[in-house]
C-alpha cells in the first residue's frame, strides 16, 4: 500500500541571504512547506528572513540548530560557501534529513563521493542546486542530442566569462570582525586565520582556494550539466590544464581544461573530448568559425557533431547549425519543471528528483578534477574514478581530500 503524501514539509535553511535566500524562498513558495528555522553565521544578513518569516527561528550556530531542531524537520537546503557544503550536508543526512545542496556539491572530490554514497545507501531525497537542469532550454538540448539531431558528437567546448580568480597575494593585515559575524563559525572546517574585510565574506570567498572552487566550480556544474546528461558521460579518463595555476591563496585566471571521457552511444569515437575555458579564454577559431553569423554567447557550449553543430547558450534555447539545414527540424515540446518544488514533492513522496546526488555527485567530481589539474599545468593527469586517485601523478592525490580543523571533524568525512 502506497503511503499518503506528507502534508506539511518542515524545512530549514543553512544560510539566510544571497543564494541561500533564493533557495529558501523558492522552496518555501511551495504551498506544503513550512520554514521552521534558519542558520546564519552573520546575523546582519538575516533581516529579510525575519521580516518575511517572522515565526522562523534564527540560529547563528548551525550545529546547535541541528541538535535542537532536527526532530522538527524533514529537509534542509545547504546554501553556504563551498567549504561547508559537505560538513553540513553530511551532518543533516546522518540525522535522516533530505538535502537540497547548492553547487558544487562539495569543495573536495572525496567529500562528494562520501555524500553521494551516504545518500544512496540511506535512500534520502537529494537535489543539487543546478536549477537550469530542470529548464526547458537545457532539457531540450539533451533531447536534441539524444535524438541524433547533429549526429554523433565528436567534441564539446564549454566556457564562462566569469573571473573568480585573484593573482595577488593575500593582504598583510587583520581587520576587526563585525559584531554580527561569528568568524570562527564562518571558517568552519578550515584553518584559523585573521579576518580581512572584503577579502572573504560575504562575496569574495569563491576566489580563495580554501573556501571556494573558482570560476569552474561556480559555473562548471551548470554548464557541464547538459553535456554530461546529453552524452550520458561517466567519469573522465584524464584531465589536463593549460591555464594559469593558482597561487598560495587564490584560484588562477583564464582556465583551459581538457577532459577525455569514455565514448558513449551518443559520441563518434571510443573517447570524446570536452574542454572548459573561462575568464578571457574561448574556444579556438577553427571551432567558432563553425558558428557562421551566430554570435558566441557569453557563457555556454558548442557541441560538434558528425551531421551538424549545436550552440547552447547558458540559460538559452539550443541553436542548431547550419541554420538552413535545421530550419524544419522538430523541436522538443516540454513543460516547465520547478527544480525546487520537484525536490519538495519527492520529499512528500511524489516522484523523484532529476539532479539527485547519484547524478550530481559524478558531475561535481568531474568539475572538481579541473581545479586539481590547474595546480599541475601542462600535465595530463590520468584518473581512476573507482579508486578515487590519479595513477600517474601521485602529488595530485593530496588535493582529493583535506583534513578538517581539529574540533570540526564530521563522522564519515574526517
């Protein structure tokens, strides 16, 4: 006998503003959701939640919130800086809570694998915050490739114009910590260091090695998603960076990262290459020339097929080229899907999520490999996904997993 759908989904958010505010508002817009509590390390960023959800409890310590409230909850969204995705997500899942986790799923590859395995073995509802995954545009692109519109795919080129990088050394100063901010709680699993105003919190942490994952980590999970899905990709065989390596503190700029994946029934050969560019870097002229008069989007992908080309702007309709050849080609007729609400419905017992950790985990691992490769420029790193290790460059393996700060260990991750 099928169980009745959960009438009210009791939800909590880790984070109160920015992406967290977007997530908690989108999830709470579902008529069957009640926002119970929010954890926010900087109380100055909780004003909007207090105004919009006056009955919601606000905690500054996320561990205290979980300890006191987990029995009153069904699910959470983890929408913090990258370095805390895994510790919070794992802690919530160990209490039986379903998790909507922002991208990238975690900061490190090892963390991603552990969250993926735990969610699967405990049959938890999960969804990664790659909301364009559910859009008509990205789903249409997946359908067109899998219909064979452009034939077998020979290669894919992907890019973003964003610049979450910084070639400069860390400022040699220490600033007063704002009264509203628990700096130790913000650092979380990372080593102690002085607070520097404007350098980490609230918006520049994506540039920093310990806290963010650079431009690729920010945008790669979005832009690689339809590539991964359309081609039915698995773990890459190798990854090679031709771009700028990071310095001691921050990610490098203008990345170029080459992947080689095992071929699938949607690709032209035994392997298929997928290349990432960011900042000022773009696909080479011999690739962009195939677009003709079509303008290269600011962010997106080019799929090179045996019978045509597909340009997929980030959050844009797929464009099939040459235009004359595809003028009358049928297009998918798809209905919109609310990415956040599909998570809620799955928690209620209605349907399944499409960006669950079983899908989003391998996608995130692939993207994070690019960050590791950037530390070893012009070196082809051979990857064994099953063993979670590089087989030809042992020095790279130290960046798969890091130690958590003493006192911040998390069972299953530390």
